């Protein structure tokens, strides 16, 4: 089946597109009702989103336990000669926050976190592919279905919302996957890339050591790194977006990456986790910054190759030991 995707690149067009109700985040066609959809809320997108916002707000400000867990992760890096900023920093910190959002008694194992990342392959439906991630999806669904919720936490709130008729049974199954993926994938990508920038710029690292709050700097870094490069939409009817005609059923890739600086999106689907994401990154970067004010050498930096997400699969840095290395 022919699958046409128009890419919008100008900031003006992207801002308009993200606010147009005729551009749905539901990929439609055969995928419209399947469990592969990340967000099955109806057109106004307020009912499920309100529940999700309520859950995320429990992490604003970052709870003490989350702060302690992040401190422990960074403390472990102190005397290391080599750090992989993805495996040792970005992933474990994002995992702490993702686990705190859902708050299940059973922790998120590294195998489960891999499955959570794997659900990103469901985005292939947007470029005409099938959804190879369904087995990853089913495992994550099963985990949260069987998990014991910590009273008052995110999973508990979702189950109560379903019993009260605020969300459907399908939404109860899919929302934990969507939420953990949203919290884990983007933050992993951002934290690792941001820490790599600090390791390459001792001045920037010094800035984070100064003691003052750095939320503005972190937001600028997020807009520059932009872990989500495109968000995908489908036209539910024909429309014009700042001069570009889009046919009914057509896919639209909205470029939110550089230079558009829309890291957290805009409009009805804009990131409801922005405050948590910025607080988490600011807290973690201020902790790791003192380590990165001394010179480090990049040893191996590998980028992800994904049409939606920008991130690193590995960012290995090594402490410089000789003056020659310092100058390299
Ligand atoms: C640096 C980290 C993050 C970045 C750059 C980011 C970026 C984004 C973007 C661009 C979207 C919009 C997608 C669209 O328009 O289709 C989004 C949606 C979302 N994000 Fe984030 N995010 C981050 C972290 C988080 C965190 C920590 C959470 C949860 C605690 C979260 C929860 C969500 C949810 C639930 C959605 C779906 C919203 C909807 O469809 O209404 N995000 N995020």
C-alpha cells in the first residue's frame, strides 16, 4: 500500500501543524484500534491526558527518594577512569524516574527497560511498515498487568481511574507502556548527550558547578540536542498548513529538531513531563559536572539511527592523564 509522508520543516509550519486538530497522532488505517497505539485518547485529547498529567505531577518537585537514587548513580562514577555516559549515566537515571512515575513494587529490570526501548519500533507504522515491536509491547503490558502498585503511585492511579470509568480497559493496558517509554527514551537520550557536551566543554561544566540553578541552560541544551527530531501526524481531512496542501489520510512528519528548537513539542500533545524532565536533567548534570571539569577524551561515541529519535547508543569517555592527551 502506498504510504505518503509530507515533511514540514519551517518553524511556522510546524507550530501550526501541531495545533491543528485535523492532524491526528493516531496513525489510523489498520492500526487505528490496535494496542500498538501509544495514545488512544479521542480527538480533544483531554480525558486520558488529564489522568497522565495528574500522575506525572506527583514527581514535581522530584521526590527525595528519586534524588537519593540519582545521587547514588553519580557517586559510583567518582573514581572511574572511563564512563559510558549512556550505560552509566543516561539510562540508569532515566530508569529511576520512569520507575517512579508508575511506582510498582517490582522494579524495572534491565531486560524490561530494553523491551520498553524496543516499543519505539512501533513508530514504523508511520512510514508504512508493520509493528515489529508487538512482542516487546506485550511483555511490558504483561509486566504492568501483573505488577503490584505502590498505593498512591501512577499504576495505582491508573487502575483506580479505570474502575471509576475515567479510562478504558485498553487504555489501562497501554498507558503504562506509553508513559514509561516517554519518560525513559527521551530522557536517556538527552541526559547522555548533555553530559557528553559538558565533558567536551569544561567551561560549560564549570557553569553547572557554580551552585546557581541551571534550568534555563538545560532547556536551551534540550532544544539544541532535541532527542525527538520529528513527531508524526495523520490528516483526518484535507487541509493547508502555511501553504502546503495535505491530503486526507496522508502522514505528516513535523520537524521539531534544530533549528526549530521545539524539543518538547507544542499544542495538545506537547510534553506533559517537561517540568520533570528539566528538573531531572538539571539535578543530574549539576551532580556530574564537578567530575567533568577536568579533561576527558571521547573514546567511542555512537549515534542511534532512528527516523524519530536522536540519541547515542554509546558515549565512552576516558579521563585524560597526560599533558599530551589534555591538548588532543
Ligand atoms: C528530555 C526529556 C524529554 C523530551 C525531550 C520529551 C519530548 C517530548 C515530545 C516532543 C513530546 C510530544 C510528542 C508529540 O507531539 O507527538 C512528548 C510527549 C510526551 N512526553 Fe515527553 N519528553 C521528555 C521527557 C518526558 C518525561 C520525563 C515524561 C514523564 C515523566 C514525559 C512524558 C510524556 C508523555 C506522557 C507524552 C505524550 C503526551 C501526549 O501525547 O499528549 N516526557 N515528549
